[in-house]
C-alpha cells in the first residue's frame, strides 16, 4: 500500500470523528494503517512490535483531524512524521540546529510543494534526513517553537524541488512549481507509480564533501570524498550506523590537499578493517560452511522462536559475515519471535560471540537441525550448559530443558506434524473456493 492509499483508508474515521485509535506506519512492503485495540478497548500486543520496526510510527484518532479534508490529513501525517524523526534522532545528538528549523518549516510549506515532491518523501524511511541533504540554506534563528528564517523560505523550497528532480534522474529540472514544471512533474509521477521505492541519491555527502568511493566492511564504511571548493579538497572518514534508526554516524574524518595522501589513508583504513575481520575468522578457517534452510528442521518457523537456536539467511549478511559463527543465534525475544504477531523484530544473541543483535522474522532461515550443528557450536553449548557449581537438588519438573533439548523436541514435533499430514487431503474447501 502506498501513502495515499493509507490516508484514504483512515478517511472514514476522520469524516465520522471516530475516537477509535489507529496507527500509521511504514515497513519494507509499504504503508499500513490499523486500529490498535479490540471492541473491548484492549490494546493489541502487536502495536509495540510495530514501533520496534518503525520508530516513526504515529498513533491517532479520527477526531484528531477535526473532519479535515483528505489533502489536509495527508500533509498533517507527513509533517508529523518529519517532526517525530527530529525528536527521536536529536536525542542522540545527530541532528543540527538547522534540522530543528527545517522540521517546522516543512510543516508550514508542505501544502505549497508539488505532489511529486511530497510523494517522493513518503517513499523514504527518513524524510527529514533527506530534506537536510537537499536544503543547503540554514533556516535556524532560535529555539522558539515553530521559528525559522522566513526570508530563506523561497530559496529553500526551490532547492528541495530541484533536488527531488535530480534524485529522480530526469533531464527536465524546472526551478520551481510555477516555472513550467507540469510536463516534468507528469514524467516523474509516472516514474513514482512505476516503482514502489524511489532510490536515494547514490553519492553520500559529508559536511560538503561528496563521496568518490567507499568500502563497507566489518559493520562500518570507509569513505573517500572531495569538495573542490575547499582549501583541502579531499577527505577520508569512517561511518557506522549502530543506533535505533540506523543513522549514518560519520567519524574520524581527516582532510588534505594531496589526493595521493587521501588515497593512502583510505586504503590504510580498509586494510585495518580487513585485518580485524581476518583475525575474527582465523578460528573458523576449517568451518567456512554457509548454513541455509536445508540445515533447519521442517516447520520450525511455525512455533515461537524464543529460546531457540536459529539460522540467519546468508543473503541478508555482508559477504565477510556469511559463515556459521555469524549465522547461529539464540532468540531472546521480540514480537517477531511469535509466528502470529504483527511485529517482525527478532532480538538475538550470537551463539559464538554473545553479541546482541536484531533481525526481522523474514531474515530467519529456520530453527537449526541439531545434527547440522558445527563442532564449535556443540562445544559452545556444552560450556554454556555446564554448571559452574554443584546445583541444588531440584524436582525433575523444575528442570529447564537445555538448548539442545529444545532443538530435539522441536525436531520431534516437526516429525509428528509431517506424519500426521501424510493422509491429509491436498486441498480443502473454503466456501466455494478450492485452495491448495
């Protein structure tokens, strides 16, 4: 569902002034809008799972919009999402004063922007981050609520419009909405409808320096950038994104006027990260097998995953991490651990390193087959389950099953499930329809 369809879906509640709460959110499949409680006023458990997936998810009631028009609701929800992004990210000190002003500025001018611009922003996970990249003008004049430099408004709007046209790779780049942009807009709207997700600009920009080259490695990124207007036009920096919104955090930047010096620094940093990965992989040179769904028990994903050993699909991992020591995880929680939850987040711990990680349920290949466990994993489990001191006497009923025990139980359950389905008909009737 696209953003417009999501707004259309909530309009009956808006028009009736309903007080039933609902949530508007976005995931990799598009936009969604769902009510958050049942007929008894009880809040659904999956709502918190949705917020784990989309930190910018917004909750409303139809009455919040005071029976506004479709366009007004469209603009309000998009503006609220931009302001919400600022509030969350600024808590980590990642946004500038200009972003504060830009968040309020956008709320005031969103109705004046061409549809192609606002439609493009709805395809982005972080619209405010895109706006700060597209608008080079500093609108900040103070922390008074809603304040921004109104004298710069026209220039800022023009920059945003032109930047969107540039990002959509069109040859027609009208300077403003009034300057003959109709034909170009029609072309871009067609492109937006043709593609569900419009691509972000391929070249990153860091403090005015444009990316020349980059190398992702060891959960980080090394960038070589240039700014020909600067006295020292070349910069090398690192980037990481280990934060709730996956925000790019650029650090350890150095600038120089010597291109070869910048290249040497760039290569030096890549080599340092390569050595880090190489040292980590040293103990697994003889166990470079990659695990897939074939190494998992049948129907393991039909049950709750909490406390189980799972396998992460290799294609969702970076090339340097496609090995058993990075694929096998212990599930610690998350709404995605349940097969019937609306949430997808699965919180895990690396079996090998103990590092806390998070994946989506669709990133999980399955629950590992105990017979496919690599030797290092069997030893690791044995160490984890060996008591450090003599245990107190307990009743058999009080003993918790080990991870291997849970795996064996899951495998036995899957076998029983398959056995029971042998004589089951291949199709069943649902109303008048016959379904595979």
